[in-house]
C-alpha cells in the first residue's frame, strides 16, 4: 500500500488559513494524498507557528503532509505568484476573517475568472445572514450555539475540552470539497462552497432541538439530564474512576452474573430498565459502595467479560501509550518541533486499499516553496529576486 497512489493523488490544494479549521481541512486532504501548498504570510510565516500554551500544538499537528510557500500578498509580485499558482490548482481553502480575502483581491468571483474549474472553499463563522460579518471563534460559537449551555451544569456554561467546532466545521469543508470534485467530473466546472462554525454547533444541537419540539419541554444541560438508562454513570474505584453504561436488561443480567451481584440479580424491582430507573435512589449508592472497593483495572476486566459498555477516565497524555491506538495503527510518529517527535493520531478513517501515512512532517517556514515556484516556471534569478525583496521566505 505504501507505493500505491492515494485517493487524492494529483489533486492540488492551495491553503490560505490559520489556527485549526482551515489547517484541519487541508491536513485531511493532504493525508488522503492531495498536494497541499500552505500559503503563509511573509516574512516569517503563519503566526500560529509561534503560539504558546493551549495553541502550541496547532501548527505542528494540523500541518503535516504539506508544503509551505511564504508570500507577501500585499505586494503586486506576491499576488502574481498566487494568481499563477491558482491557475494550476483544483481546490482553494481560505478561512480568513470576513472580507479579508476580497480585500487581498482573491475573492471567488476574481479567482473563478483565473480558473473556472477551481473548487473554492471558504471556512467561516457563519453562513450568509445577520451574523455573517461577525468575527467568530470556536468558543464563541460554542457559547452562542447552545453547546456550552448543554455541557456545563445550570448557570455554569462550559466549553468542550477540544476545538470540536473547528474540527467539525473543517470536516464538513472536506465533505463539500470531495462532493464538488466529484460533481466537477460530470460538469467540468468548479464552484464556491462554504462551511461554518455556528451552523456546525446547530447540527450538534439538533438532537436537543428535536427533543424540545417533540416533548414541548426544554432539555436540561447534560449533567442534569433525565435518564433513559438505569445505570449510565461514573463510578469511583479504589484507584480512579470508571464509567459504566447498562442499556439493556441483558446487560444488567450479565453485569450481575460476572460481578457476582446475585442479590441484585434476584431483586424483582431491578429486573427491568424502568424498574431500575425508579430504584436509582437506592441502586446507585449501593453500586458505588461495591465498586469503590475494587481496583479500576479489575472493574474494567469484569465489564469487558460481561460485554457491557465501560470506559476509564483518561487524560490526553495517556493516549500516547494506549494499547488499542498503538496496536491498531491509529498513531503515527511525527516531528512536532526540532528534536521533538511524538506519536500523534491519524485521521479516523480507514480504506482497505490505502494507508494514510505520514509522508512529510509539518514544513519549516517556506519548506517546499521553492520547488513550487520552479514548477510554475520561475527561474533561479527570479526566485532570488523575490527572496531579496521579501516577497517569499528568506530560507
């Protein structure tokens, strides 16, 4: 599989983006074989490269398998390089603030004249409408879209513990790009598409909106939700915590049998899911008392034997050594910084005929850009002149 062309081999993508949403979109396409050329600002590249703290992993992770072309897009020469590049491209991705790409002279109507076959993907905060021109962030849209309300307890809205909206919005960008590429096979024409943060949150909230429409009642935040299942809780163990979900009467029977809870199995009041819900006031404290005397590994081993849903509470750093991710090939070692390599997640997609492997680590500033310019017909003297004038990277 290593030598077999990947599904998007031969597709050229020009990515003008930063942070998470745009780079994620480009990374997924790159992992699937597209040539992704990340256009970064002159002279020192994407500002995301220099983020600290929570954002320190943004550039290293979301930009693997790409080339870097540093361009001064405020200069006429830099604009000309991009115009020539777009004429050769299949896809353009941009996730700049509203109006920015148009001010640079590369809005869709302009670019379409350069390349009518181009798939132009704008990744924004909002679809066209009253909010369209607002600046948006993942956390902003979590707050205004209901996700933060549903995540935290009443009166304490809480953002999710990852950039879930950026990632979901970027994933829908990929879906749209793939659909547009397929449609182009029949029409020969490119098109404009938009994927957004706010509407991605609305999609996540659809299940709660449906509940409200059907029942006439507003769903409470998830920590206070009503119970569809009798046992669907986090339990303390002697050395940690384990989530256990018992979602059928067969689950309950196997749980009691394997854990040796014969007295609970014989209690007719607990024989059905509804009965167990009605008895939660006494059932849950009893289960907590019994399970907290057991080591976490023992609880998980028994739960696996009983074939019931269970999960330890895991910290992100523990995923590096997760046996399933390692043995299933879910991690790939990549360079995140000079002298720092780590096993990082592959995209969560498998195809029998392909291996979505690491082909290149995240590029240094301008890495691969000179090769791109040469393929566009720029000679040594022209490239050197662009470098001297600060139009491209100095490396």
